């Protein structure tokens, strides 16, 4: 990819996820719901800040799969508004550095982290995942949750994640992959069209990580569980009265096309156009 194309891709990704005045929108939504924004709890933010399949439950499951240790230095790549990073800090006693391309996400992540009292264990920076500004061997673990589908240069991404991991460190991933059923229906949460959707199959992703030098420890097909979760979300949406306000949740991040995007994910999973994988790979000890 040329530098010009790389810049254009980054801008398109930021435009896809970015929302004008997102911080104010979220805080206003909490206030409208009667939540004291000066006294937010992690229960208050649970429905909003884990922007991935199965939400906080998936974060906990992946952290258990990776067997993280208290005090681990974790790099959360594509950290969004900071939900997984705060879960790893609050529940697993890790020190987390989050990075994301989207300026609004980083700003909201900082605000929520501070209001939840976790600023001493979670920091967030606006950084490109394929050009990490960190030293070699800087982290005990790397966290990759719903990121690679927007990264065209997956080899470069894998090289960078391998570089910043210490020997013996682990990469924990939870990724949307291409399936055998053909091109996905759009829009979906990660892309309005195919221009920034760069899906690899689970086998391609596994092979790439092995070629980069990672050793596979766990590799789980989470497609069926993901479909069940999305179906339950659609059922809940359908049961809500037409005149009821939208929930304080991922709709604030996905915008007015949230129902369409959710329905398309279900169609894509049902038609095997996408798949979902969870895994843990290790940088070999030296």
C-alpha cells in the first residue's frame, strides 16, 4: 500500500467510526436517562463501551483464555472508547495502553476512564496500529478485538504486534473473519461498504500469525455463539415499543443505521459470509 493510499484508508476508517460531538452525545444520553455523569460506574457503561460481539462477557472470556497476570502491561490495539481496557484494568489488575485511530474515541475513552477512576491504570493514545511508537518487547500482552477487518496491511500489523511483545508474551484476539459464503452484505458495524472492509479467513489469519513467528495456543470458532448473541439483540430491538427511545448502548456509536447493521451481521453469519474466531498466540521465549 502506498503512503497516499494508507493515509486515505486511515481517514476513511476514522470517518466511518467518528461521530460529531460524541463525548457530549454520550454524556447527554446518560443525563437524559437519569444517570449522574459525575458518579458513573462500570455497570452504567457496560452496554456502551464494549463495542464488539458479546460485549463485556467476551472480554472476560478472552482474558481468561489468555490467563493474564496481575500487573501485566497490555497494549489494547483499536481500543475504541476504552471498555475492554478498563475491564482488564479493573477486573484483571492490568496496566493498559489503548491506541485507536479515531480521535473522538480517544477523547471519550479518556473522559470515561477518568470518571471511573481508572486513569492510573489505563491510558489512551491516537496511534496507527501498523506503525507503533513503542519499544521492542515493551508489553506482556497485546489485545486485538475486532480490529483486523479494517486493516489491509495485516502482515505489517502482525510484525508490529510481534515486535512490541516481550519474549513469552501473548497476543489475544477476537476477530471477524471472511467466510466461505461470499462477500458480506453492507453496511455492517465496521464498514458502510467494501472499501475499508479487509476480511481474511480464519485460516489465513492463523497462517499469517504463524509466519510472523507466533505459536498458537488457543484457536476457537466463535461463529455460532456470535450468531446467537446477535439474534438476541435483534429480538430485544423488535420487542421495544416503536415510540420508545433508543437504548443507551451501541446505537450511540453506530448511529441511525444501527438496526440495519445488526440485521446485516445476522444475515452474514447465517449465510457464512463472515465467521468469528477467538484465539491466543505466543511470541516464543528466547
